[in-house]
C-alpha cells in the first residue's frame, strides 16, 4: 500500500514538472554580435598580392551571404543564396526587377553602434537595372567619397548600409576600408578593391539590432 502511494505521488510530481515546462513560453534571446569581414575581393585589378602577377578585371561581382557569413559562387547569382555583391565601388543587392531575392537597401546616417532598430520612416530601394541601383554609385552619393587629387576611395563616416536580405531578414553594414589590409594611410602602393566591413545580421525578420 505504501509502495502504491509513493508511485502515485511521484507520478503527480513528474506530471506537474512536465506541465510547467510545456506551458513555459519564455524564449531566451541571445545578443546579436558584429562580424568582421576582411579583404573581400571586389574584382581587383593591378598586381595579385599572392603571386605578384598582373590582375585583370573579370567584371564579376563577389557575392556574399550574411546568413552564412560567406562568399557565394557566381554560379548561384540567379538564386536567393546571396544578399549583397561587390565589384569595384559598385554594391548590388539581391532584389528588385533584376534579381531573384527580396533584397533592398536603405542608407542610415549615424553611427553603426547607435543603430539599434530600423527607423519606421526607412525606405528600402531595390536594384531596378544595371544603372538604377539601391545603393547609388558616385562620390558622395552612396557609401564613399573619391579624391581625384590622389585617386583614393574612402568610406563616408556616419553612413550605415541597412540591407534587407534575399530572404527578407535584415543586416546593418559599416564599410571600414576599400584597400587590402585596411592601411591607416592609403598611398599609391595600396591595393584597391578589397573590402573590409563589419555587419550584424538579424535572422528573425526583426528590425531590431
């Protein structure tokens, strides 16, 4: 009889614990961490730093996935496997009439670390043609300034690229350098078309970073 009572008591204890666990809807949200990408080639020309041989432009974009923090093969350019592409100073997004994804871009004026959520007033543009791009090209128009005196490209301080990804999530991006190894002082020997940037990817379709 005592043995039966003990089993009954244990049964209700286990049932109670299971019910509490099942009804607990709390979700642990981990903080989003900035990732840094260094020396991403954007169809570089000049001298190949690995072997000293001349490099010729291929006119291909280097495609990148924020979700996987990785370069995507050009063979997948017609897919939604990539979010953003780089060729020289031109940056494309995987969206609009000419792309397969849902991507778009909005340029935020302010500091990367202070952008905690995408403003309600943000308007995301898309790539509609080879010349009508979400991220406008030209000095002072998008993410960079060009100095004709020394032929140098520099990121515009206080400009953050907010990207709607190919699958409809969001990332914020700060371009840190356009030159290999991010030299403090850029000179004629600096190798151009190598992006260094940091980003935070929000995988949950939230506009909060």
